[in-house]
C-alpha cells in the first residue's frame, strides 16, 4: 500500500510539474528575455545564460528607443497609464450600473426582464469586430472617437455583462427573507440594498470586478480602432516595438512584464480576499 | 361565520387591531393573472388576539401573511392596522414584527446581535437590551448559541433566533410564519405554551401561519381556515370542531378526519331523520334527530339529499342497532382506531378501550343524534349541527 501511494504521489508530482512547466515556462522565458539584448535573444541556439541588462526597461521608462535606424519616441508609460485608467474607470462604471441592475434581475420579475438580461449577455458572444465598424462611424459623428469617455463606454460591452451575470447569481443565493427581516425592522428599500444585499454579495462583486478588470486590460481591438496613440492602452502600444529595423524583442518582453505586473498583483491581492469572502459568507447556512 | 372574542382580550381592549377588507392577491399580469392566490379575504383581529392562518400548502395563507407584512402587494382590497391604512405603505412604515420560517438572520452578526438589532437601532439603554435579550432567549432556550454565527446553527436554532428577534421588539402586530416548523416535537410542545403565555402577558396581537392543527389549536384564540385562497371559516378551535361552517372545514379539522356519508333527510311534521342508504351487500343506517324547529332553514326539506358527517370520536362502538363489518383494528396505546365497513363505504371510529372483535366480524355501532352534522349536497355548507339542534 505504501508502495502504491508513493508511486501515485510521484506520478502526481511529475504531472503537476509538467502542467506548471507548460504554463509557466513562457512567462519565465519572457522574464529572462526582458533582461537581454536583441542579439542575445536571437542567438542560435538559444541559451539561458547571458549578461543581464536593464537597457530594455530604461528605454521603456525613459520613452526613448534606440535602434540601428535611429532613436524612436515610444509612449509606453503613457500606454500603461491609459490601461490603468481605462480598466479602472470601466469597471467602476460597470459596477455602478451593473450591481443595482443585477439586484433588480435577481429580486424582481418584470416584463422582458429575462430578455434584457440575455441581450446584455449576448454582447459577450458577438465578436467585437461585428460592432466596431458601425461604432467607429457613430463615434466620429458624436465626437467620441479618441476620447476616454468613448473607450470607457465601449468597454462596458466587456465589463457590464460579466458583472451583471456573476453578481446576479450571488444576489439570488441570498435568502430574500434576510432583506425582508431588515426592511420590516424599519429600514427603507434603498438602505436594505446598501446595508444587507451589497455586503452579502461582496465576494461575488469582488470576483466579477477582478474578471472584468482583466478582460478590459487585455482588450486590444476596441482601442486599436477607436483611439489614437495618445489614448491607447499597453496592448495596442506594444505594436510600437515592431519597427522599421525589426521587432524589438527585448523591449516587447519587458513591456509584457511591466504590463502583466499590475493585473498579477491585483489578482494575488484579490485572491486572498476572495477566499476569505467565500469561506466567511456562508449565506446559505 | 361566527366571531368569537378571545377570553383574555375581552373587556380591557376589545377594539379591532388588524382588519383585512376583501383582500385579493393575483400573481402575474393583473389583467390576466396566472394565479389567484387569495380571494376576497376579510378578517378582523382584536387587540391582543392570536389568530392562526391554517391550511394546506398553496392555500394562500403565506401570501396573506406577506401582504400584511408588505412583502407582497395587495392586488385589491385594503388592510388597516391600529387605525391606519397600511396596504400601500412600505414594510418599514407598518410597525409590524415578523418571524421567518427559513434563513433570515443577518449572516455577519452573532445571534445575540441579531436579536438585539432592532433594540439597538431604537437606541435602547444597554442594560435594558441585555435584560430583554436574556429574557426572550431563556424563554426560547437559545442562551447557549448567543455568541454563534447564523451559518453554524441548525434550522431549529435559526428559527428560534428569528422568533426571538421578532418578539423582542415593540410592534402593533406580530407575524409568525410557521414559527415552529423546524423544531423537535418535544421542544415544540414546550415552546408553544411559553410563546402563548408571552403573547398574552404582553398583550401582543399576532397572526401566525401554520399547517399544523395541533399548533393552531394550542396557540390560537381563533383559527382562520383557508383553502384555495378562500377563507372558509374563522372561529375558536372548539367552535371549528363543533360547528364547522362547511364540509371542507369539517373534514380538514380533526384527526382522524370526520366520516362523511351521502344521505337523505326525511322530515315528518317537524320530526327529522337522516338516512344513509345501504347497498346490495351492506346495510344502511339512519339517525333519528327528533323534533327540530325548521322555520328558518329551507334547505332541510323532506327527501332532500345531504351529506351526513360524524366525527370518529363520536361513533359509539359495540352497542346500538346498526351493524357493520370490522375491517381494521389498531390499538395505539391509549385509544383504538377501528375501521367499520357500512353502507358501502368505510367509517373510522375511535374508542378509548380495546375492541376485542375479530377482523371480518360484525360489529354494532351507533351514532348519537348530538354528534351529527348535516351539510348541503351542492355546496357543502353546514345546515345543521346535532349538538345545537337536538335538545
């Protein structure tokens, strides 16, 4: 028995290692690349041994990219800031609109309710390109092209359905009698929503916000079409490293490391919070 | 429908506290409702009175309670409480306390904080809060769980905590939704008495929903029996048993349920007899009701088809002129339930002594005139109760 268990444990260990390698190796390799010059990266055969350099990071942060063809201005830090701004604003707006809507869908039966909820969800099925062309026409007409407002608005296509559907599920899991008890104790509907419903759905709201933030952060095509360099996030900004004199792999890698870091930190932070929320908020008893 | 004032509510404060006037509840589109859950429900509850809404599931009792609480809108009709019309007020403005059947405690608060919640919100003095919490939790035997969180409680504990939270605060009306459904039977019977005393002691007007007759009988001054959204009868437990308003109430109240036979009246110069016809294989039987004053009730005509009802406890076994066949005989420790086949159907009878006859044997039984209930054949309304018609 001991023998079987050891073999099992070893097998499990090997499999886990393989899975981890498969998923983590590219990230690890990118991380290494970000400290190499283009020559080191393009060496054949590739080698993990090299003299580390901070050149890539310095180029990104200073905004000056030196290539054989000459110096280029890159707006990477600006792009990073745009990403943070666009994603946070989008999630913020989606929360303000989506959480009350999710509550309404969870608690009240109204005409066309299910249809409206499904229509919102269907925005997630449609490829963004389907709406982009008409949107870009509307946006230039309305003067929303190349504005933060316009982008945050379009990002609602990504963030709002996520928040609405995840948070709705959480609200549905809360016994309405918990809210009823609070209401009959002399509290208004609005106060019940604020003091009882939202705190009880907090783990769900946190999870949905995190997902929505990551999805917004990773979006590429909306900003590519609807914004100019000035308003573009990192996903689009990375295109600048495809230069006339070749692809700047070192800078691309360090740009990836820098742009992944905020979401990674946020996810790590929220994960702790999510687990806590899930284990404490045993609503169903 | 008889209105009887509860003993403890007479004299001091007999005025009406809660009044429901022709209340209807439709679910779905009002113009084309899917369900008509409550139909023209009217009821007056006196100050300090305890009323039970009793009925099987889906009869509309919970909808009625939730309309009083304000969780459901009133589709038609009005509700008045303590002299105010409340049916369009939000729950917060109705000054009603409610104990819930299911999960209703605030998860982030301990049981103690849950119970004291309304008192603290009302800025009551801390010592006073503590005194009240101690009192009510001792009454409901939940002192040991005061510092626990709702998620770690059993259903019965949650229910008692919810009950404590409702009873502790001041309100014009106390609504209890199946207040003891999740408790152990023993605890239930103990708490029934205590809760009733508490309600009477503090003069609390209350309406509670139950599907348990024993609970309704033990707790309530009056019981409102509901079926299919309609209030069938509201009366004291004794009255429901002795003078059921119709066939539904007659067969719903009482355990085992009332025996009902199709029968025919014969009236001869004020002398009335009700007969149940026999079949080819079984004898019928009849009950002589003697002289009955018939002036008012025209439905009691000679030859009129009716339903005859008799409670199992009132059938006398082993004596009398009628014969049936004993088909089942169960001694339950303190009483015997026998099933007698007569007039082509079965009749349940309860005796407090053992019945020695063999199964399949002929057994004599008699039905006292005082125990007879007569109902109209068409709509089942009560036409005559032997106990009051027979001298």
